[in-house]
C-alpha cells in the first residue's frame, strides 16, 4: 500500500494505491497523482484567465 498527501495552494490532494508489489503500488500512485495535479493546474489556469478577461473588458 502506498499513499501520498500533497498540499497545494487552495487544495489538499490525497492519493492512495494498493497492490501486492510495493513498486507497482508506487507506479500506480504516481499516475493517479499526476492526473490530479494536472487537473488542479488546469482549473487554476482557467480561473486566472477568466479573471484577466473580466478585468480587460
């Protein structure tokens, strides 16, 4: 079992993975964590660009 708790600005990301082989669990955990971080980054970037559009109008 592998788990990770990541604190980023505005959100806490928790990921866990269970597998018999520890290295396989870590690989799966990294994939899940990567997807969640990319999703969070896209959301943050969308909010920033929307705020800039409002200010420029």
